C-alpha cells in the first residue's frame, strides 16, 4: 500500500532535513505533509522549486500528485494530495 511506502522513506540527510506525515483519506488517496522544507530559502525567490518538488514526488510514486497547501503561502506545512487511482486510470488509457 502506498501509505506504507511513504512511511518507510528515510528523512534526507541534509542540513534542513524534511519531516513529514502521511494521512490516508481513502483507499486511493493520501496526503503527504512536509513540515520542514529543504528548499525554503530558494523557494522564497523561485516558487518553481515547489513545482519541481511536486513533479519529483509524482515520478517517484508513479501517482497523480497535487500541491494543495504551501509554506510559501503561509501554511504550516506543504501538503501534497496523492491519488493512486488517477495514475492507474491514466496509464490504462495510454495503453489502449
């Protein structure tokens, strides 16, 4: 299950290591929340870093990922909505 995969990720060994939480919404959707952005200073001037982070998570998980809350907008965390089912449906459409 995707929740178990996300919970098993080690925190990056960076000076500003990320900490996160995984919240399952239903069988196909989880929310990944990051509480300590490793790109904080860079993202203040270059918001495209947030898009890069979203794309990286999308590629790693092979799932549809949307940034629903961002620390750069004053939120306490960045929240990524991950939908496994949408990625599967898109892959099935491409295969047909």
